[in-house]
C-alpha cells in the first residue's frame, strides 16, 4: 500500500513539474513573440512614414510646376518668346 501511494505521489509530482516547465517555456516564447511584434510594429511605422514621403514626392511630380521646372533644368527648354541667358563668367 505505501509503495502505491509513494509511486502515485512521484508520478503526480513529475506531472506537475512537467506542466510547470511547459507553462514557463510558453511564457518565455510569448514574451519573445511580444518583443518581435513590437519591433515589427516599429518597422511598419517607419515604412509607412517612408511610404507617405514617397507618395508626396509622386504627387509633386504630377504638377505642372514640376514639369516646367524639369523641362527647363534637365532639357534646357524655353517657353516661346523667352531668350536664353548664357553665363560666361565661368562660375
């Protein structure tokens, strides 16, 4: 009889120990997952900011002012009636 009770207690203690270790490991994993989620949310916020900047840049390229400025600076185009000014000072 005493041997059966002792064995039962050992089995219950082993089971309780295994359950405690399992719960501890799950808590550690959950903490790591929460940290990872937090880091990913920070990255997402940075990407959203960059995306907003790029959207604004794309929107600015659709304006007539941008098109005219680009035509003047990159292509050297002039409006009808304008006279080109050539800088001969060497600066």
